[in-house]
């Protein structure tokens, strides 16, 4: 192990294979999602407003109350892509409330 680096130094760059002192930007994945096709944009503009919800102001938040039916537990899937796995799980586990979180719009609109 080398000498510890500060978070600021680590966030700005990393050593490359070119040797000590050579730097390249630190990037994990994309900075922006792919551009949506017109049909995907329409789907996002028309369907998402019907599916999203506002968080209630009550504290502490009980996520089971976000659903229109009683649920025993809530499962959160981060990075659900186009939602095939999430939809299959929701179909099999009727007593569970599922919430999907996806960073990119293009997979959500892939269906």
C-alpha cells in the first residue's frame, strides 16, 4: 500500500499506467444518459407523472404508507433498468411493496 491520499486528490485524478505523475480524470461510468428517442420522450412525459408520488411530510416516514394497499414490507431496487426483474418480482410477491430507482431515463423508456 502506498501513502494515503486526500479525498480531494483521489477525486480529481488517479495514476495511470503511464507511470508516476501521469494523471487522467477519475470517472466511473457515464456522466449523462443516452439521448431519448421521440417515442421514449413521449412515454416519459405522459406515463411518469402518473407513476411518481410526492413524499408525505410526516416524520418518520413509513414507506408502507406510500402504497394504495396494505403491504407487509417495502423492497427498494436500485438500478432497475427497464424494470423486467422488478415487474416479475412484484407479480410473485403480492404482499411486498416495490420501489424502483433508476439513474438513467433511457432504460426506463425501453419497454
